[in-house]
C-alpha cells in the first residue's frame, strides 16, 4: 500500500534521513521506533507532504506521491494524527471532528462516521459542545484519533499517540488503535513506547540516526539482543 | 441629553470602525502578521464607492456592493502574488511580510494621489444631513444606516465562520496551520480567501463611513491606526473582541470630542491604547477567558 524507497530529507541545511526505505501492506499495523531525534516524525512529515523529499520516492496505492502538496496527500486517504495532538483548541469537539471530514466522500458520510467515532469514544459525545482546549490529555488524544477517523482514512498515520499520557490511558489508547486496525484501517505508528508497541504491531522498523537500523516482526524485535539492550534496558 | 446623544453617536460610529477592524483581525489570525496596508484598502474601497457615486450616480450604500467584490479580488491578488511568495521562502522572517504590507500601503496611497490628487472629497446624498429624533436627542441618518449595515455584516460573518466548512477552515487555519494541512485544508487558498474577505470588510466599512468622513489619499493611515488600536483592545485575532473594541473606541472618541476638545478625540483612543497595553496586554478577551 505504502512504499517508501531510499528517501533523503533535510531540515534547512541539515540532512535528517539517509536512504530510508520501508513498506506498509494493506491492513497491516506497522510501527516505526527509535529514540528522540532518530528521524521518526520527519519520516511521517515527508509522507504527508509537509517536508520536501530530496532523493528517493514515496508511493501510495501505486501512485507516486513524492512531490504532491500536503493537503492533497490527505485527500488520497493518508490521514496524519500529529504528535502533540494538534487539535483546534478554540473550536468545539464537534467542530474538530467536522474538520476531519472536509472531502466530498467523507463529508457525505459525516453523520454516520461521527456516530461510529462516538461509539469508539463515548466521552467525546458527552463533551461534543465543549472547546477542545478544555479536554484532558487522554480525551484530547481520543479526539485527535476521532478527527483522523472522520476522514475515512485508508492509511492512518499516528505520531506518538501515547505522548504525555498516564500508563492506564496509554493502555486504553493502544486498545482503541488495535480496534481501529481490526476494522480494516491500515496503521503506521511512530512510538517511543517500545515494549507495548512491539507487542501490538505486526511489523516494526527501528530508526537510528536517520537510517533504518533493523526491521522485523514485533516478536522478532522483542527478542533481538540490540533492541533489548538499547531500548528495553534488559 | 448631551451625554445620551454623545454615547449613542459614539456607539454608532464604533460599529463601523468595528467592521474595518474585524477585517484586520481576521487577516492577523490566519497570517500571524499585522496588515499595515489595511487602512489603504479602506481608502481604495472608499474611492471605488466615491467614483460610483460621482460618475454614475450610484448611492454609496449600493456602491459598497461594487466596492466589496473589487476589494475582495484585490485582496486575493495581493495575498496570492505578493505575500504568499514571501511565505514560501523559509529564510524570510515574518517581520519582512509586515514590511511588504507597508510597501503595498505606500503604493496604493500614491496611486490614489496620482489618480485623484490630494483634494478633500466628500459624497453628499439627499439624506446626508437628515436626522431622526429620539426624545430630545438628534441622531444623523447616515450614522444609523451605517451602524445597522455594519452589524448585519458582523452577524453574517459570524455565521459564516461558525456554520460553513470554509469558515470553520479559516478558524482552524488560524488556530493551527500545520494541523489544518493534515486535515487536507489547502492553507494557501484559505489565506487568500481570508485576505480577500478582510479587504472586502475594509471596503464595506469605508463605504459606510464615506458620507461621514472627508476622503483623501492619506485617509487610510487614520483607519490603520484605528483598526490597530481596536485589535489590541479586543485581543489579537478575536472577532468578538474586535467588535467590542470598535464600540469602545467609537464611544471614547465621541466622549473625548464632546467633553474635552474636538481636536483631542484621536488622542483619547491612543491613551486607551497605551493603558490597555500596560495593564491588560491580552485585551478584553483575556477578561472573558478568566
């Protein structure tokens, strides 16, 4: 479904990604792991068209999307739930959800999709007329996920959904993500929360210093000596 | 009686100031820059309405519906071909976009001077000097009509921003531009439309004030200053704040003109401006939030 081939990406004059390649197949749950500054968010922003790709190509469902602008990437069905949630704080929960469904297809199904989102996250229905900025961290993350679902995504890109959440909420959000994946939405997730993510995902890639260091299934990586030492502290 | 009349006239005038300032606020919210050419856009709008009235005998309140689309287009073009070009270059600081708006202001002002000379002009209509009486208070008809139309536009804009997808996209873009792009919002298109709407509101406000103010190429500076004061009063980027700020500025100018001195009416606004910056830097919006 998504094929990233040998991309180089730079911020201003500093090159961040070096020949990064990976693939996400339809229906999969793929994780990108790595420490701070490894280039995880940069990779996602390159896919979403917010950053220009210097070399290499990105292909989505057989179409080359390397050079197309960000707002068109979303239209193809790649929906990015950004790091830090990035809600519209002074708009209501409902309005935030509506902003997720601006394309004709998503817009025509706005009501039904919203109902589904409320089934996933009942708290959002309860708070639908509150401003998004007044929600708690966990609720905001749910809203960010819900807003992503409103676009009827083919590929849902999640950037550190567990960031800044209490452990019990992390567990709940991860369960929500697994449900979403089980319903047929392909998920590409970036995480620092290594153990829980590896337990849940189908496959994972580990980035180090802007390069793909190692890849494999969740179980393979959990048993890998380097991963154990560097990320799990065992 | 004098006090009542002063207050009412001030509020009526303030409603029209508010319309101009809301345009500036809207642009500031989305672009994160202060558009120092805003007053010049008001001035251009006034000249369009003036020409319609003088050359074709079109009533200013109808002429404004010609001036608004013209200015909408002008605003879109300025945004698309001038300001957006600076946004695309990473190495240019936002401050330089502000400098660009100063340049645009100078060009518009001098172009108006070339075409119309520096003469003071005014539009007179059959009802320009009509007044209605409210008890013992007399209120000028152009003030009343202007205020009424300004309030209708403010309400329409409010509905547009809260009920339509484009309006909501404008608010979303002003709250978090990158997140808006993630949602598939074409942010450069939205900024263009926003600049257009801001310019059209400037034209509307200018046209409404045309029967009350003298028109000359430098009149824009006056309106840039007023909208700037109002925007600070209301809290940057807040539409409701700008509406309230406009009313307060109109009111204080009117009180100052009546009870201090006609010549000091602009000073009153500036004093309030400084006091707000010193003691309430977030504007009136910060009072509501707490």
